[in-house]
C-alpha cells in the first residue's frame, strides 16, 4: 500500500510544471496547485507581501506535495475513508475539490447506504463508505473510478472548452479519463473504440 506522501509525489509528477491555460477554470497552476489555492493559503514565496503567479512559478515539487497532503488529504479528512479508496479520492480532490467526496457519497447512497452529498467527510459519510467497502470490498474502488470517469465525461458534454481534457486531438483518451482509469482494474477501462463512441457527439 502506498503512503500518502508517495501518492502526493505521483500527483505532482503527473501534473507537471507551470501552466496558465485560459480554458482551465482553475487558472494558472504548477504541479497541480492552482493560483487560487496559493492565495487561499496566503503563500508568499517571493516575499513581496502578496500572492501572485510569480509565487506560483517559484513553487517546488516538495512544497506542492506538502500542500496536497496537508490541505487536500488530512484537511478534508480523506484519511478516515477506507484505505482502498483513499488514493483515487485524494487524486480527484486535488483535481476537483469537494466534488471528489460528493461522487463517493452519491455512489454509496446508490448502493443503499444513506449518505448526504455535501462534499464533507463527516461521521455519517465515513460510516456509509466503510459499510459500502465491507459489503463490496473488491469492487468499491473500481465503482468509484468508473463514477469519477463518468463525472469527467459529463463535464465535457456540458462544456466544450473542457473536452480537450477528456479527449486528445487524435481522439484518444485525454488526461482526465486516463487519470480516473489509473485507479481501476484494467478490465473496467474503456477500449479505444468505446471511448471514441462515448465522445462521438462532440464536435
């Protein structure tokens, strides 16, 4: 089982360096840390008394990983979820914030374990997810990964500017989809043909 620090290091490596994509609602990012997160945490790396893109450009891999562990894993209490689903929920929390928890809450509710989709990991959510994990110990992580994949496809369905994150220019799986599928068993990953069919309606 990977440690949270190892998972954070993989997220940082996957996210890459400084990017300021106008189509990304999160704005400028580096190693997956957005300018909004840096400002929310009040991180001033160049000592000029404010937080801006210059500070983001100075962010190191180690600093980004520490932000993720402290504010995207322990802060939202993802460490209280079953170990089998922690990696995928953590990875998605970095990418989509509280929506990562909401997807889990909706999933376990559909499985018959009452849970409000408020995006907060509280006692009721922990109990519901643990019960779901006990009921389907070999399947919950895969079911979550599939629900996560569907969430990304739905965003791209509704927002054309986001489609480049779900589908490459050549028509293959984009970063969002490969990221979600990295946490599920290969037998549940879509084939190239299935992905092409799923995205056929996109311009």
